[in-house]
């Protein structure tokens, strides 16, 4: 049977603005051996599949520093402290696309982005009946292009490797589980 390890100590190694890095000393519950592990602490993340009244999904294209590439994604970002993830997802959509809906966002699922060293959860939402409501409002260093794409084209974008962001792929996976296909 698998058991949780005992946490003996936690030391903050780095504060990187959007996450912190801790060194965590843990002891195995049966063998008693101890080791230090790196743990990245991050607020929850959200992403959202916005569907327009015309039945198109809003995708965003932006530069990503980690991969040093331009990616094709859905809107998303960090959940602010004390913020409901659904509200955060809707906020991110409005900020990044200028679109919103009078309906509430629907939770498609949640997942652990990489539990080997990350301690957060990512929530994926669907937001139907979106329409333009104002200008985009970028965070510092953001520059985003919005594309309205028929949902039926999304699986081709994935197959061709144009959508490669794992959190975005997971959101579309949740969508497919609930809807049977990307239609």
C-alpha cells in the first residue's frame, strides 16, 4: 500500500512572482529514509473554451517565453487569491479576447498539471454564447491575437501540432468526454 511521506521541513528557496520554489525535506513512512524534494507552489490555474454565438471557438495566439515560441491556445491564467476559479476563467476570457457571455461558465474538469513537483490545480471551463463586449485588456508583457475557428477544425489543429499546450489539450479532452466530439 502506498502511504504519504512525512514532511519534516520546508524552506523557501526562491520567490519568482508567479510561483515560489520550496525545498521540502520528507521521510518515507515505512523505510524511514529522508530526502529533499523541490516543490513549486503556484496559485490555481484556469483555462476556458469560449464558444461564440456563431458556434466558433475563440483561440488565442501569443508568444510564450518558456518554449520561446508562438502558441495557439484558449484563454487562461492564474486564479487570484480568494477568487472563484469560474470567475477567474471568465475574467481571463474578457481580458484576453474582449468577449464574454451572459451565461455562467461550465466546469469541464480539473486536473493536476504536474504533481511530481507542482502543488496546484488547473480548472477547465466552457463558456457558451460569447460575444464581443469590449477591448482586450492585456497584462504587462502580453500581446494576443484572437482567432474565431469552427470547433470542427480544432481536432485538425491538434493533429497537425498547431495546438500543443498540454493544459489546452486537457481542456479539449474534457470537452470531448462530455460532448462526444469536438463539434
